[in-house]
C-alpha cells in the first residue's frame, strides 16, 4: 500500500517500461519502480546505475526483467528510494541488464510457441543423450521432462529467462530427444 502513496504515477502504455527505467535512472540516482498489470505486480529497483532487484511473482533478476519488459499495458508508481522490503540481488549495470532483457525478449518473440503449449507434458524420445553436448538449460529441461513437468511448470521453475527455456525445448524437440 505504501508503495503506491506519494510517488510519480502513470500508464505503462504511454512510455514503455524500458523507457521508464532509463528515464528515471538518468534523473534520479536511486529508485523503485512498481508496475501493476491487473492483479500482477512487479518491481524494479536501481541505485547508482546498478540494478539492485527485479521481481515479478516468483521470478527475479533478468528472468523477471524480461517478463516485465513484455508488458505493454498497466500502470506504474515510481519512488526515489529503494524499497526496503525487497531483497537485493548481486547488482548489475542497469543498461547492460536492459540490453540483455530486450535481446532475450526479441529472441523469445521469434520462437514459435504454438508447438509448446503451456499445459503440454513433453516425453523423452531418446533416452540416451550422454555423449551429446547439452547446454545447462537443456540439461535442466531434460531433468524436468523425466519428472513429468508441464512446459509452464518448467518455465516457472528454471531460473533462466523464459526465451532460453523455450529455445532449449525447441532444440531438444528438433534433435529428437523429446516429443510433445
């Protein structure tokens, strides 16, 4: 409740989240941007050009930032202080984080997710993937496929940004390691 009192407020659609972060960061050395979309709430905090935290539901860091940058509607409240309720993460330069997040968001938008419905439970098609060079994300995806997780549950559990998880799912599907 106190996050919404006495700050600068407005609509996300008017400016965009990336522009909001850059604008406030260039004007004020420290700040917390609270974003609202329906019942969903995200928060981004920065200090001295460093991203201190980004959160959206259960996601944090770059994963949360990518999801938040995908919002085109909603509202924001900005305060020129860091939210003391938020747990700080290892700081990273805001400009670098925004660049990575925008790149990942763009890459994610290029992935055909129609083959990856959220409720789908992929199955192992090729049980022996040892000898193949798998990325860290592909290995995590395979472990969760073996455990019977849905696509959405994998995306929520694996801490990497969503586009990297979708890319791993597509790669594993195209190599024949998993099927849908």
